[in-house]
């Protein structure tokens, strides 16, 4: 008798689990993003993986002043004098080393104002290179 009650209890405890696991229409827990597919989608949009990483970092650190498209029209731009540079032009004309110097040490290091901040202590070298490779795609 005791065994039967124990068996019944075990069964009752498991009923909810059985019914959940058989519920085929509930897909809400299956929305896991596949990082490989995301990477391929980025390549499809014309950027390789390094450039796509650079774009993400650019949006995080630079877009506030230089704008989403790099045209110097970020939402903080109106506060600044001189205005943020149009990177679609500057990055076509200038050497990588010049831009790397600005990102690392700020515009002050190239004899301009101190408004473009030095990121050498905030962004790793490898990530700065990714930003540069993204900037090179602007204005094309
Ligand atoms: C707080 C606003 C601000 C942020 C954030 C900012 N910049 Fe700037 N940037 C400026 C301003 C303003 C200038 C123009 C400075 C000048 O001419 O004295 C400038 C100029 C530049 C120049 C150009 C120089 C030239 O030769 O004309 C480059 C390249 C540049 N920024 C890159 C970046 C990158 C890359 C980032 C992000 C990692 C960034 N900036 C973040 C405000 C900003």
C-alpha cells in the first residue's frame, strides 16, 4: 500500500513536467541566436567580420559626435567648435597611421583641438585597428 501511494505521488509530481515537455506549440524558449548566421549576415551586408566589429565599436565610441554614417553630424556635434570631422572624407585622404594616432592619443596629438578624445587606455589596439578598417569602408 505504502509503495502504491509513493508511486502515485511520484507520478503526480511528474505530470506537469510531462505535459510541458510535450507542448509542441511553445517555441518561445527556442529563440537562440546562431552566432555563425549573424556573422554571415554581416558579411552579406558588405562588411567582413573585422569591419563589422569595427562598426559596432564605432557606434559605441564615435557616432555620438561623428554621426551614424561618419558625416560629422552626431547628436553631440552642435555642442562642439570646431565641429567633428566628416570621416567619410578624412579617412579616404589620410593614412591609417594618422587616424590610429588620433583615436589613440586624441586630435590634440596632431596639433588640433582636444575635442576628439584619446582612447588609447579604453580601447585595445586590436579593436582600434577594427575601427580603422570600418572607417575605410565609409563613403564608398
Ligand atoms: C566628443 C566628441 C567626439 C568623439 C566621441 C570622437 N570625436 Fe573625433 N573629432 C571630434 C571633433 C570635434 C573633431 C575635430 C577636431 C578638430 O578639428 O580640432 C574630431 C576629429 C576627428 C578626426 C579628424 C581629423 C582631421 O584630420 O580632420 C578623426 C580621424 C576622428 N575625429 C576620429 C574619431 C574616432 C575614430 C572616434 C571614435 C573612436 C572619435 N573621433 C570620437 C569629436 C569627437
